[in-house]
C-alpha cells in the first residue's frame, strides 16, 4: 500500500526539522516530488534565464513528467525517511548572528572613544554588499558625518573584510527588465561612491581579512588603510566581465602608478597585504595575532586629536579633487551600467551563482 496523506504531511513537517542541510540536489528532488504529489505534472511557464534558482526547481519538477501523484507521495516519504536517519547521526550548528545595533540589519555600528565603527556584518556571505548593505552604509556615513566622533572606521565581521558586490544583486529582475535593473544599479553605485568622496572626517579602513571588488576600490578614497597580514586585495573585474568602479580608474594609477594599477584592475592580480603596502594602497600592515590590539590602540590615540583641525586638514588635502572624483564616479557607473548587460558579465555572474545556488 502507498503512503497515506497523513504520512506525507508528517514527512513534510519532518523536512523542516532536519538538523543537517541535505544539499541542493536532494532539496531539488524533495521540491519536485512535493509539487508532483500536490499539484501533479508541471505545467507552469519556464522561469527566465536570470532566475537561476526557480529555473532549477522548475527543471526538477518538469523532469518528473507524468509520474502519478500517489507515487510521488510515496517517493517523497521514502526520501525523507532516509534523510532523517542520516541527519539524526550528525547535527550541524549554524553560528548565531552577531548582535546588531537597532536600525541596521547588515551593519553593526558602535560609537566609543570618539570613534564611530561601521562593521560589515554578513559574515556567512563574507560580508558581500547586498543592496540593503549599500543603502545602510550610505545612511551610516551620513549619520557619522554629523555625530560627535572624530574618526570613522570600517571593518568586517568574521574572516573576511568583504567579498565585494553581492553577486545575487544581479538576480531579482524588476518588471522593467534587466535594463531597469542595470540603471538602478548604476544609480546606487554612483550614490554610494559619492558618499565616500564627500565624507568630511578622517575615514579609516581596518582590513581584517581578504577584500574583493568594490571593498578594495573605495580604499583609494580612505585616509588610512590598516591591514592584517592575512588580508588580500583583489579586483577581478575582467573575470566578471566588468570594469573598475569606486574611482579606482583614477585613484589606483595615482596611488601605485599605471603599471601596477593595470595589473590589478585589468588583469585581476590579487595583492598580499605586503604588496598592497609596497604599492601605497595600504598605510601599514600588522601581524594578524596583534592586529586588533595594535590598530585600536593607535586609533584611540588619533581620535583624541582636535576634531576641527583633522576635518579641515582633510578638506585641504581632498577638496581640489572632489569635482574630478564625482565626474569619474559618474563615468565609471555609466560604463558599468552597459557592462552589466553584456554576455561577458551575465555569463560570469551566472557561473558563480549556479556553482553556489542554494535551493
Ligand atoms: C545589474 C545589477 C546591479 C546591482 C547593483 C550593483 C551595485 C554596485 C556594484 C558595484 C560593482 C562591484 C563590483 C565588485 O565588487 S566585483 C567583486 C564581486 N565579488 C566576487 O566576485 C567574489 C565572489 N565570491 C568568491 O569568489 C568567493 O565566495 C570568495 C573567494 C569570496 C570566498 O570563497 P570561499 O570558498 O572561502 O567561500 P564561499 O565561496 O563558500 O562563500 C561563503 C558564502 O558566501 C557567499 N558569497 C561570497 N561572496 C559572495 C558574493 N560576492 N556575492 C554573493 N555571495 C557571496 C557564497 O555564495 C557562500 O554562500 P553559501 O554559503 O550560501 O553558499
């Protein structure tokens, strides 16, 4: 006799209680069997090219063809029963999310010793910048520019400083299509980088681990960059079918010379912290074992310096270039808007997402 509706419902509930993630392949099978058991053969339209996850689900369901609902129900119950026995023997504990200050979901912001610290806080995603994080960083910079801190510090939570733009930002296509997505992305990028160009107080990066993409390029707009010797600096733009942003097409050649900037920005050469220091992108490198202690001792001392003198000195140093930086930012953003629609970019992003797809 086949599985009853009650057995099936019980199996559906048991899936939610599995202690171990069964992996994408099994989750696809479960999804497909569930849909077949409850709705019968797949007859919904195939999702679009960019909608990787729903397309994979659709493919799995569609592959079941005309499998009868009862058989799908039985197969589902059998599959869950197998998963339960293997899951009970090993449990996986997900790390608890870090504490977060009210109002921000992707950042932890603290103010102490006249220092506002903005910590990128998506450690499970290597602090990749999703659209919410871009927005929250802009809000945090706006607030920090007005608070009573003397310096503002960026750092990352967990083992990465940041893996750069969250590549899932390329999914979730609005009704206006990919063109609208790219247009909004370019506006977001431009506004985001403008906030760094205009930030009035000394801005410090405490680069606790590897940094990728936009988290590296904007370092050219920071006033101090302290790096752990575990940090690396990587801008794989060509690999992603993309082009430089964060004003790096201007700041990097200026900071490190054309030859070294080209190696990073066109050929995607990953720099060690020592190399980044030698090329002037990093102010100082510290051993990872004493990084936090040494850096924060230094920053606490700096934060006691007179606030107005520091702010005015920054203005004198940076103001001649502001107009130029805004123009460069606008140009880089508009070039990227086109790039995001290119086959080179679409294929590179799809490659990453399909390798990492979680269902
Ligand atoms: C048209 C739309 C426009 C949208 C809006 C645009 C806004 C402005 C854009 C500005 C342009 C910016 C450009 C850049 O920043 S380019 C750089 C982009 N970043 C990358 O290419 C890095 C991709 N990630 C990796 O290569 C690896 O994950 C990494 C080397 C960083 C770490 O590898 P490792 O093996 O140690 O760890 P995992 O890969 O298993 O990662 C752990 C989980 O984190 C997820 N992850 C990591 N990085 C990203 C990322 N950049 N985007 C999305 N998700 C990321 C990864 O998928 C893992 O997740 P799961 O545990 O769920 O699998």
